[in-house]
């Protein structure tokens, strides 16, 4: 019997108690624990060459592990002589290192478990090999999760990543098909936002039915910009347009720009730096075409940035929305300037999101979406456009970006 074989294997090394085992996973883990008691195994040796963490990163983690131990010892000793500022600093350092050391300790345990499982896979017992192989796959998945958690904890995060976002989408080359694709992208991001529990609201749109020339939306919620920041760039679609009678595949593009929402605290805009023009709202498909000067154009003279808004009937509301967009663009411009200074010394694996970059291709004939920045392909066009599969692409972009950022720290 399968359980008898596992039971005998456990008894052979002195692990199993007289009680009958109740779960196969418990036997495998117990067997691993018994092996651990018999000999010391080098952590991570089985995972060498597959880990996201380089030897230098491991060395840094070991340094932080020792620092955490020293801080813990100091905080558990006599602290009566410490002033309030010193106590606050030590408490913060202890908390910061705990966020890294705790998952690292868990990772070391997982490395060791992987090594032990590999020994069981080499066993002559087929039942034990099968159980250990299944548990090994689970452990590999846990290791990948732990490493991502550690990488995220090691990297300093831009505070803007927790903010909401201003999403700008514009039709590129391709005529009417480009406008249809622009509308498809707008709906994709709206559906994704709904799945994430974010508030998605249009700030302005120029459209003719489903054809969208350009649209600006505000997405509010925690961590919105951090999730959408890699969506900036040129999105290319390859498909047969609805108007194509000969079945030929056309290539069209749309540009996406994702800006962090900014408040007056982040960006100080002087009235003297603005030129504000008002004009009559117009344009095919405009929602509030009228005969009053309700549309607003704001020019920021120092930067040359121009923003127009004619979405609302009220001139005051259009001005406020235009100022929100201007503030976001100025904030993003400064954020990018600082980011470029930090990253000028290396070639990033993920692009800066500049609109001249072709970041992603949507190939409908092959049911394939390819993100060219990380050479990642997903065969689920429908899932992506419904917003359900977009998270998979975003996760891959985040992982690669974090690894790239981590490499620059070595």
C-alpha cells in the first residue's frame, strides 16, 4: 500500500511516532525534518542558477539579518538611557529590517526544504518520489513568491506609486481603425479598474460613436499609478478592420500616457505662469457642443505644456479639469527628470514609457499579445481586452522592473 511504504520510509529514519499519519504532505515534511536533523545542508544549493537573488544580494541580506539581530538585542536590553529620538530611530530601523529579514528567514527554510525534497526524489521508493515531486513544485512556487517579496522590500518605492493616475489615450496611425482601437483600450482600462475596485471617471473625450480620437480619464484608488505606470507607450494592433472587405490585416497604433495624480501640495502653479483662453466647444461627436465660450485652453508658459478641456458645459468646471491635467503633467515631468538622473548610468530593460516607444502588440489573428520590453507573450486577447488578463502582464512588467532596479544596486 502507498501509505505503508511512506510509513516504513518514515520509521526507517526514526521520524514517525506510533500514531498513524493522516496526510501525505505531513509525511513528506516530516521526512524532510528528520533528514535535517541528521545532517546540515547548504541553503539554496538546489536552487542555484534559478534564483532571482544574486550572491551579492544574499550578502546584503545576511548583513541585514545580523543588523536585525543586533537591533533586537539592543531593544531588549536596558533602554532607559536612550532619549526619545534615539528610541524612535531604533524602532524604525528594527521595523524596516524586519520587513526584509522575516521573509528572508522563510526563504532560507524553503531553500533547505527544496534540497531535502530533492534527496527524497532520488529515493528508490516510487510512492515517496511521487509525493516529494509534488511537494517540490509547491516549494518552488513558494520560493518564487518569497523572492519577489524580498525584492520588493529591498527596493525604495516612489511615493507616487501609491497615488491615483491620469490616463491619456490617443489614436495614432491607422485612421478609423486607430480610433476604434483607442476606444478598445479605454474600455479595457475601465474594466480593469472596476475589477481592482478603483473609481474610473472620464475627464474628457473626443469621439464619434465607438471611434475615440482621444480620451483622458481619472483613476482613483490606492496604488493605481504603481499598477498602470508601465502602460505608457505606443500600443500596436494587428487585425482585420470591420470596414475591410478583402480580409486584409491592418496595423494601427494608439498612444497611452499614465501620469500620477498630483495635488496643489505636490505642484505649485503660479497664475502668472498661465495663459488661459476660452472658446466655443465644438467637434464631431463632442458631448456638449454649444454656442457659449465654455471650452478652456490653458498654456503653462515656462514649460510650454498646453491643455484643453471642453467636456463640461460649465467654463469653471472645464478650467478645473484642465488644471488637474496640467498639474499631473507637470508632476510627471519632474518625476521623470529625477528618475532619468538616477537611471542614466544604465540601460533599462523596461522602457521609460516615452510615447515614441512601441511597447506592446495586440495580434488578433494569433490571439497573442506581446510586450516587447520584456519579450513576454500572452495568448488571450479576449481576456486582456476584458481586463481580466491584464494583471498577468502588469505582474511580469513589475517583476522585471524590480529585478532591473535591484541589479543597479549591486
